[in-house]
């Protein structure tokens, strides 16, 4: 176990995390069209005051920025002002109490302003702030024209941040020069990072990179260790953000907010605080301008969380829908029916796509995904689609239209033996109904000789094998297999060589694109056909969805809307969101009411759970509890109690508590960051870490039904960092 670095955590803030020290090439050129003095006046020092939820401390972070218009809009990096602090192992949520902008920092005519967040682009590490003042501000112009390597550039900013602060005036600005050493492009050949060789240190984050004309071509945001490789975000991303904002924004105004919700009586929370609106269909109030987080919650419905920028003349009604009820798969598994079927393309209406993979120009437009990054590992050759990487990373490529719903997708696939030997764990298949939430996958798995229907979820991120069929013969390298999936509503029929292997009902996605998938297989794909279906159900029997195996991970960000969050105060249960930032949820007070969260998307029976959580010292009666297999008033729980320093395995039956086993906690739990591992398999529960076992229990009287997982706390502040769940391997079960 390790203690939470409460006192030193500010040394590892996001602004310091990105940037270190490098040395740059010296240039004799100057900036002919804009004086150094003008640029310095347009570059600002940014100081952010955070309230640290776990200890009630105040912590300062800092960085650089620059004015982008005369109204007082300021560009910087998102990581300079993000509402979280980081150490080497995770993010800690904070509430931003104050953002101060210092103009002419470090000089006698410095001036301070309060700023609000107007817009963020987390993916490209950008943020726009605004100050409230009637004066006209000096600003820098953008240049989005084509860059080239070796062009000289100048970097302005405040290296090492407030470490060089002079009294209350802030640090003095630093100017460095260097050159463009490389231009990095994404999957679609768009410039997404500028590599520069210059003297860069932490604190330069958010500072402008200027060309010979004194115009901004990039915003400094990161470097690689102590190398000479530093990166800047191209200016065109910032220009896009600016163009999407209203021109008449003023940070001094308030917005008259009107919000419609579904259900109508759902509660609206703003910035993770007490509900701002009553349970009624008419929801109106005034809020300060800037970026705010809205959460709409109602018992029995998935939460809806959105970030919205309020502006003074905001007239449109905000629509927030919690329109999905909690999806809990039924327990048990109906008998599978394997039905021989004619060609699944029968009774179809229109061909949506027919692809022979012979047009390189069309191929350039297909979206590719390699382990979450837009990197190209697919290519066309001899009228077929190839993927050349033989590693453990997911490689996917997407084609078609996200509006497609009912269709049949059909393609040939083989695991190639021509370009290096595939792994025994080779997997390859067809993707269908792909959306931003995830995709279905029908794949062949060489090691197990199975055809599997799976769903890849982007939220929470992970894999769920819905059903599978073991083949009578081995999957052969170099042999063509014909995979096809036919969809009608929630019914999905899966075929191998036009023989129906299984038909299921699954509602994870109702429509989306098609594509191909590869892991450790170097596959080849050919003859893709997608045909739209008539609106008529076939008579083939379908089994109920039941997760054969699963693996997923949740980093607790704003998209984690599969949690039902509530508090119990004086016996009354109320929906109540935890304080949320991208990277962590937190319980930010020590009240004696119980704060709980339940994972609502799936029921779990046999699984391995790994949780990283930071726990403050708490009050004397502080309690933290992880519950397992929860179904109505029945559940198992692993409880950590401060008053007697014990860990307990507790079972609730019809709401009545029974302690199954208890032991002394063999380490300091309250006031530390804990990595907890729980193995829940059949009649056995083992609690510990990766390295040691703390408590184990095995009894036929233990609850074995599938149920939900979740967390509960009382009288203690917490920060949840990461949760990973995986099914117990069947081989382990057989050995036992």
C-alpha cells in the first residue's frame, strides 16, 4: 500500500505532467512584423486555485496562455485548467475555485483578472477562457497556412510557472526560439501535432508558438521526457473552437436557462452539487456564464451527463434525456437452437454496399482504429483487404453509414499464413452496427476453434462475448471462411459458410456501420456485401442474451453514465451524483449519510474485480463497502471499517445483515490509495491485492445468483480512479 501524496500532489499536476526541459537551436532572426513587446503584452500567466476534495486543502497550479481577440478571450491548454490533479497513478478530482489571469506578469504594471472557462477540447488539449472587463485587449492573430520543416518559430510563456513569481506580480515572461522539426498527421492526413526544437519547460503549457510574421501557428502542450522533442497543437484546431462560439459572449453576464428533461420529473444537478431544479417539467433559473456540467438523474433511468457553455443571450431550451432504463440481462441461459438456414440474403430489398477492395482512393476515406489511435495498418492488395500487424492490439476499419439499421452483412475472411506465422490466439471477423458507443463483432477464434458473437463497448470500455459455438473441426490458416450476420430489430442471426450457428436477441445497438476486425492474425478479407432487410421477422428461434465471458474497464469520466448514484439520509433514498471530472469520481464530504453507486448495465455472477480508490482518514465511524451480486435486498459486501480496523464479508438476505467473516485490516486503509482485488467465483470469495490475500471465505450458504456490483461509503471522502472487471476463465473452474 502507498499513502496518498496529499502534500506533494501539486508537483504532479497536469501542467507539470506534460512538459520537462529541452534545449533548442539558436536563431539570429527576429520578428519583423510584430514587436516582442506587443507579443509579450498579449501573452498571459494563468494561475488556478483548486479545492482538493479529499482533504479540503487549496492547491495552486499554473501555466501560460494568450489573448485571441480584443474582448478578453484567452487560449491555453486544457490540462492547465482541468479540474483534477494527478500523481503517477491516477487523477484526483478538484473543484476549481478561481482562475486568475495576470497580464504583464512580473512587471510593475501587472494587472489581474478573474476568468471563466468558455470552451474545452479535451482531445486536442485546448481551452478557451474569458475575462470580464470593458477594456480592449492586445491579441495575437492565427496563421493556419501550410507549415514546413525547418521553419523558425518563437515560443512565449512562463517556464516553471509560479516558482519564479515576484511578490504578487507573477513571474516574468520567457522567449525562446527554435524550428519546426516535424509535422505529425493523423489517419486522414490532417496535421494534428507540430514538433518543435526549442527550450521548453513545464509552465510553457498553453503558450503560443509564432512564425516569422508574429502569428500563432501552434500552442505548446507536451514533450517526450528530456529529449529535444516538443509538441504543439496546430492553430487550426483553435480556430475551429473560436468559430463555434458566439461572437457576443461576455463572461460578466448570466444566462436564463430553460431545460426540458425526460422523464419530466428527473432532477437536474449542475457541477455535481445539490439539485438545482425541483422535480417538475418546468425547469428555469439563472446561471453565471461559462462551461458547466449538467447531470439529469432519476431512479430507474440511466443518467445523462453533458457539458454546456452558457452565454448571456442563450435562448434555446436545453434538451436532456435519460431515456434509457437500466439494462439488466436476465439470469440464466435458454437452450440454444442451431438451425440450418438458406442463404441469409434471401428476402432482402436493396444492396447497401458491395465492395471488392479495388479502389485505393475510396480506401483512404475509411476510418481506421488501432488500439484507440488513428493509425493505418490496413492496405489493399490484389483485390482484397489486408491487415499487416501481428500483435495483441485491436485493429479495426469501418465502412458504410451509421444510419443503417436492419441489414445482412456478409464477407470472406482468412487468417493468413503468408506473411509471418499468426499467433495461436488469432482472432478476426466482421464488425456491424458500429456507433460511437461500440460495435457488434462476429469472429473466428483460432485457439478455441470457436465462432463468437461479441460486443465491444466504448462505455465502459471492454468486451462482452454474448454467445459462441465450438466448431467440429479446427480453424485452418489460409482457408477462406464465409461469415455473415443478419439483423432485424434486436434479433441477430449469425452464420458460418451460410449455416446458421446461433440466433440471439441483443439490444446493445440498433444500427450502425460495418467493418473488419483483427488481433494477432494478419487476416485477409474479400467480397463484402451489405443488403438492407425488409421489415419482417423470420421464424428462427432466438436465445436470450447471456454474457458468456466479459472484460471491461471504467476510468470514471463524464461519460460513465451507467452508474445509478444515490444517497440514503435518515432512511430516505435520493438520487445524488458524485462530484465528477474526467478521470475520477469523488465523495467530497464526510456527512453521516450513505453515498452509494451501482453499476446498472450488467448483472455479474463469477468475476474478478480490481478497484483503485483513494480514501481519506475520515471520521471514527468511517466505512467503505464494495457490494457484489446485489439483487433487490440480497447482496454480498466487502466492508472496511475504521473504528475497529477490520475488513468484513457481509451478506444481506431480505435486507437483514449477517457477518460471514471478519479480520483485522493488515495495512493502513483509511488515509491511503488502495488497490483492491476481489475474486467472486461460485461459493468462494477472496479479497486482497495483486500481491497478497487479506480474507477468504467458502461456503455453500453464500449467495451465488448474478447481480449488480457497486460501492458505498459513509463519513469519509473518496476518489475512485479505475475499475476493471473480468469473467473467471472456464479452465479455472474445471481445475477446481
